[in-house]
C-alpha cells in the first residue's frame, strides 16, 4: 500500500515546467496537487515531510486498526475531489495534470485492494522507524528541526498520550488476518534478511542521535529499542512460519506491480522481450571481451572470465573508495566539457559513503534526493554503500568496488545522470510539482535548461 501511494504522491508534486509567460496554469495545477499532498500527509507524514511538506516533523504514520479502510477512504475522497475539479477545469494543461493524478489515484486504490485481498500484512518496522528519524537528522536539514526527532521517537515508543507503541500496532495489523488462509505470506528470504539487518537499524538510531547535540532522548530510545527487539522475536515466531518459500509474487500482484512501474506488456511478452534483450547484451559482451582481454593482457576471451578478472584486478579497498569515485567524476566532467555534451553546475556533485544503517536500508548505490518543496539549497548526493573488512583484514567487495565498473555507475548516478537531473530542476527553479516526475522510470526529464554553464 505504501509503495503505490508514495508513487501517487510523487505525481501529486506534478504540475508542469515553469515558464515565465505561462506561470498561471502551473499555479493552478500546484493548487490541485495540494489535494494529494494533504492525503499523503495524513497517511505518510514521515515521507511527506522529507519531500518538503511543512508542519509534519513531529507526526508519525498511524498504524492503528482500520488502516486499510481509512486509507481507502482518504485516497478515494481525494480522487473524488480531483474529479470534481476536472469537471470545472477548462485549461488543457491543467486538465492533463488532473487526469494523471486521478488515474494514478485510481491505480493506487486498485493496488491497495489487491494487496489487501491477496497478501498477509507484514512490515519491516525497523527500517521504517530508522527512516522516519533519519529524515529529520541530516546535514542538509536545518538544525532547528532536529528536536522533532525526539518527539517522533517518543511517539514511536508509545510514550506520548494517545499513542501506542508502533511495533505493537504493526503486530496487530498482521495478527488480525492470521486466520485468513487464502492470504499469501511475505517471501521467507525477505523476512530473514529483514531480521538479519534489524540490529543495524536499532544501533543506527543510537548512532544517529548520538551524532547530534540533542539531549534527553536516551530513555525513550532504550524503550523503543527494547520494543523493536521484541518485535523481531515476534516476527521469528509468527511471520517466518507463515512466510512463502517461492520468491515469486502471485500472478495478479506481479502484473499490477509491472503496471505501476509503467510496463504495459504482459508478463509473458515481457519475459520474451527480456530474454531477447539478454541475448543481445550477451552477444555484445562476447564481441567486446577479446578487445578488453587483449588490452589487459588476459589469457582468456570468455566474457564471464574477463569480468571476473576485471573485478579481481581492479578491486578498490573501502578506505579508498570515496576518493576513487571523486576522481572518476572529475574525469567524466572533463569529457563532458571537452565534448560539449551538456552544461554543468559550478558546484561539485555530492558523493558520500552511507552509514551501516543506511546501507542496510539500501544496500545498492543510489541517489539520495533532497526535498523539492521549499528547497533552500539542498542538493542530491550519490551514496555508496558502506564496506566492512573481512576477518583477515581484507575489504569486502561488491559490483560497486572495482575500477572498470565505477565509470558506468558514476555516470548513471552522478553526472551526467541522476544527480545532474535533479540539480537541473533545483537550480533552474523548475516547479517542484513537475520535478517529482523525475522519480519515475521514464527517460530523463527536460525540466532543466537554465543551468550555469561550466566552460
């Protein structure tokens, strides 16, 4: 439910690229988008706040009984309101935005109903709590917002009047449907992974708060940490036995997931197309492998062995990883400027190593996007997962930690990829509504165009 609704909210920040002579329709579209923002703020205040919606820093998600019915009512009312506005709207651009919001809202209702009818409710509450606090404590978040994290922490722990421990509410969401034999449990591998990473989130909250000058949070943290550990014991006892062994989703859920990612093809046609695509890529690799092998002096031209040797010979230690990515970025920018591929911002792109808890939440390299509503100079960061040492003192290695692979990844996540994509929206002052469209899987937005050019 939360994933699809977040996608709808992202579209709720959609109105159009700001044009000086055409700003009136954008203002109207943004006004209509507030309907979605208000619904999102009620159902997911942590996420809405991190995207820039004001006044939500102390709020937490309400997991009390009736969540499904409550969410369907809130979303349904928002869709009805948007439909009424569409009936009165005459501007074709605004009507287009309203139509997109309405369709996505209806898709959200459909997805939520499917999930309710087919899947046993289960939440990774450890990651949810950490994410809610991490959204408030960040170098790019103003210091005066930090104290709200303590209030949020206390509410999660049920230490504020009118609030129950969120772990207890999460348990109830699942338990109230244990007797429905038709429901499919979560994938066992997913649950086991959540449990494996749970303590990292718990200690990550401690590290997060300890890294600030906030006072008086320790008692609430100890209470919440105990509740989170009890929740994990409950998951082992109650959810794991109900988990499914097959990683595949029920067919109806898989088809809906594809649709929500913008894939109109049926699963069978998608499998056929993907298989062909794989064969094409494999053929390309087979053609390139001998060239790479000759350049590197390898005694094999098998693409699998060449890739393995590139990873082995080009391995980067964890303490040198950040400097290496910065160096690759500088080389890429020199090529971009020399070849006049695209204009670049004057400032450097942000690259950082994730904390242990952030790595547990998102173990793949990614872009940490800033708020677009009310942005006051926050910029995206290319985030690289944290590496740890093995027992023998060597560094762990991943697909992100060998030299040949860092070029593609830096170009994709930093420049001229996603970092530049979001920076373009921020620095050109494109309206935040259309800016959130960048979260989709569509081709890179053309919302920019006003970037200070680096020569």
